[in-house]
C-alpha cells in the first residue's frame, strides 16, 4: 500500500471536518489551525488515553494546569530568553525570512558554518541572502495598561515551565515522594519563522508533557522505562504500526547542553521520518536553575536514607497535533470493496472519533426512520459519539463513514421491523452480520473493546 501524501491528509481533514485553516474566510494565518467536529473528538480521545495512562492508572504522577503567561523570570532562569532561538536568514530584496539551516540543508545551528554554506545560495525567490542571525521564537505581549519593558511577558513556549515551578507545591500537597511525576496538557506558542507541513510545525500547539523527578542514581533504568512507555503507547494503545516508527538518538551536538541523553520516536510522516515523541534526561538543570534564580530550596531529602539531592528529571513529551497527524497518516488506507475503490481510516476503535453510525435503509419510510431513531437514541446514551446518517444511498453512507474511521455501521431495514434485528457492518472488512437489537449494545461493546 502506498503511503498517503500530505495533500491526501489535508484534503481528507478539510473534507471530513478534522482540521480547518484558522480564520479561513479571511485568508487564514500561517501556523494556526482550527480543529473541526471530528478533529476535536479524535484529539480528545488521544489526550484522554494519555492522561489515563499517566495520571489515572498510576499512583506516582499528578496533574497540573499551569497558566499560559508566567512571570518572565521563569523564562530567564530556564534559558529561553537567551537561548530559545533558531538561525534565520533574510532575503535582501523581499525581506522574507527563512530558517538558515533549512536553506543550507544541514542540521547545524552554528552561524559561522551556515554563513559559509549560504554564501553562494539564493532565496526561494532568487534573491541574495543576508547574514544568518539568531531569532528568538517566544511570542511577547504586555500585562497592564502600558506597553513598556517592565510590563513585557511571554506566551509560554512549552508547558514544562509551570511543572518545575510547582515541584514544591505538588510534593507538599500530594505528599509525593521521589520518584514522582507531574503531567500537563496545554497550549504553547512558538513564533516559528517558517511554519510548514500542515499541523506538523505550527505557531500555536498543544503539548502533552510529563516530567518525572528521580534520584540521580536511578537515571538509566528510569530513562529506559520511559522510552519503552512512549513506544508501547503508540503501538499498543493507539495501534500505530511498528513499521511506521523508528528511534533517533540525539548526538552530543544535537541535544541540549544540559541533557544527559535524548531519544525521539520518529514517525514516517508524509514528508518523511520526523520527531513525534521525545524522551529526554534533563539532569538536574531545571530545578537547579530555578532554585538559583528564585532563592528557593528545590532539593529533596530522602527520609529513609538521609540523602539530600537535587532530583534529576526524565521528560516524556509529545505534541497533540503531531500525534493526530501520525494516526491519520498511519490509518489512511486505499482499498476496494466489491470492485469499488474506497478511502478508509483504519483507526483503532478506542480512538475513532465516531464509534457507531445508525441509518434507516430508506429515509422516506417513516416506520424505518422511527425504529432507527430509537436505536440511535439508545446507542447515543451508551457510547456518546454516535452519528445519524440518512443522506444518500446506503453505499455512499458506508463510504462516508469509512473515510472518518467509524468502526461499525448499523442499518435498519424491513427485516428489522419483522424480527427486531439489524445489520452491523465492519469498517475494515466490509462484512455484515445480523444482530438482535436486545444484544446490540453488549455486542458492540465487546467488538470495540476486543480491538
């Protein structure tokens, strides 16, 4: 099977209500997207699975929801004010700005090296380029009535900042003992020079991050465990094919200066293998930096051993948009049913935005519609996201549900009126079975769970 192109995914996302260009009627705004009815259902399912796996199913990880705007001293201590930068180069005629490393086709951010590589290159518009320089990606705003330097603040570039500053609060209020973790799902903002590849690289993103605080002597074992968690969540919980995934280890020049180790799970996106989920050993950099800058003691005393240390942090981080793009890409399938080509999203049932669709065979037969409506109302109470679909012939309805990944379609026909049974069609195989309506909820539940 050929993998889908980015055009395939963008077209499907717009056509079926997964993702729209933000403020589209005004021409949109680069790097910003809106999630439609099916997109929000799918991302909510992804976030719920992640949150359940980390917070609800464990005793050692606690959730927070930090403010998007924090005291700017936080971002100075974390190094974002000085170092959250990308190398940028400007077209000297149009003054358009581009990522210097991308134009040079290299992974380095060293300005001297980039300057040499770009000397003979032109901009995409064919014009000379200026000298590369660093560009801070944090978005600025002001608090209070006056736009002055003292009132300048930043929209957070990542969600981890409020996790570290709440370390003491969580330790004390939840009586947490190291090792323990803090998880957060929330928006972050990055003033990307060149947002691209649909929802892969954007200016407003949503992150799912967990920082796990540990004794430094346990760092290797814990690090390996969180690497395994990322891989297993993607393959077992989301159903992503292992052949779509690979590991990428950061080299010494690639990882952050404070990181002891860094591994990314790469997914084979339409534009090629790129980072999906990062697992990083951040050492004691974060708590040590905030302790120094704030004057607060962020060390930890192990009451059993009497040992005092500054905890190391193992980070597990994934973007919601990238995860959405990954599952759409991995599930996108072209096949044929009865000689007719179709597009089907073979999403794992637990993340499918719609679980069941209900249709009367004919919408102009009141007795079929009334019976189907009763079944629809019952299943809506049982499963939540259930669709009513009576538009077009039954074949078109099936194709429409295939494209949005609905695992099962239920059709009420004239036989249903005679013997209180319905047909249940399986999305992946297109096979149909007949089930008594009294057994329908339990049968559907078993089918959804066994996958």
